[in-house]
C-alpha cells in the first residue's frame, strides 16, 4: 500500500480530511492502487499555467472489494492558493448501493466540502429504497448541517437534482471545516454497512440489474458533464484538456 499522505501540503486540513477518508476505504475494503506506467500515481497532473511549472497533483485509482473503482484527484497550486481533493468510490453498475463521494477544498482563505451518497434509483418513485438507504443518514445530515460556520455552496439547481437530498455542500469556516469530520465518518460508516448487507429486494422491487446499470451510466454522464459542472472548465486551464478528458473517462466508467 502506498503512502496516501504523499504530496499533501503539511498541515493541510483538506488533505487530512481526504487522506483519512481514503485510508478508511483502503483498510475496510482491502483496496489496491492501480499504478501508472512509471509505478506512481495513475495520472500525474502537470501544470499548464504560465506561473507554475511541473506537477501540481495526481489522479489516483484503486480497485478491489465490492467496488467498481475509486477515483481521486488532488490539485495543490500554491500561486493561486488552491488545495483541492476529490474522492469518488463507485459501486458496480448493476448495484443499488449508492456511490460515495467527498470533496475537500481550500481556495484562498475559504474552505469548502461536498459530501454525499449518490442515489442509484429515482428517490421520488421508490419510497422503500429512499427510506432504507437514505433514511438512516438523516440524523448525521441534520447534525452536520447545523454546524455553526457553514454557508451554502454555489451550486445550480441541476447539480442539486442529480445528487441526493442528503447531500452536504457547503463553504465553511476553519472551525466548521474541522468539525465536519465526524459527519464524514458517519456517512462513510453507513455506506460501509450498505456495502456489507446490500439493498433489500423490497427496496429494489421492479428494478432489474440492467435498468440499474443503464441509469447509473446516464447519471454519471450528467454529473461529470462540463455543461453541468463548471469546475471542468476551470481545471482545464490548469492541467489541460487531455488530462481532463482522461479523468472524466475514469469517473464516468464507460469501460465497466
């Protein structure tokens, strides 16, 4: 197992949130890193900015256990005061267990995070699924949302529509950003329990494996669509179109 703290700026709160979450994934699910051709990260990210030279981060890929794949992206660009770490843990296409995601960011003096379990079925048409899979998150969601020092992130209605109502996406003071760690662990612990026990037949009644897989691919194409999420345009300027295309392909998972 590689050192997941390698390359993180010393004392980085976003890096610590990300690294701790990834470490729990690796240890709990016995994941293995898929390395690049040089034996390092799957995809090193090289700066395209004129004021920054060399590598500014990496996309890392992990596989194993009950997952399809885990994809992470870290970008640390000191001249523009960016310290960003994204993690997506994808369950298989035919699974009803949600995907797990965490973004952990500091931009300038501002902290921000995004935490969610991404639904695999339409919550508005599947009450048993919603209650079984997401209902147990309600206490953690309400506790996390009540932390003093949080403010709402600037997301579009389309971005909210493709995630879950239990999503926490906030800007945060340093104190609030530190305090959210217990909520991240609560979400991850619930997700681990779903992976272990699965989703009941009653919760997936009338939905076949093929329908789950087809919806999953449509959903991921939207989540990672540059027209939906403007972050892709911003990071293209930092790391180039080719690296962004490779990262989006890993996240969408057409190769599953």
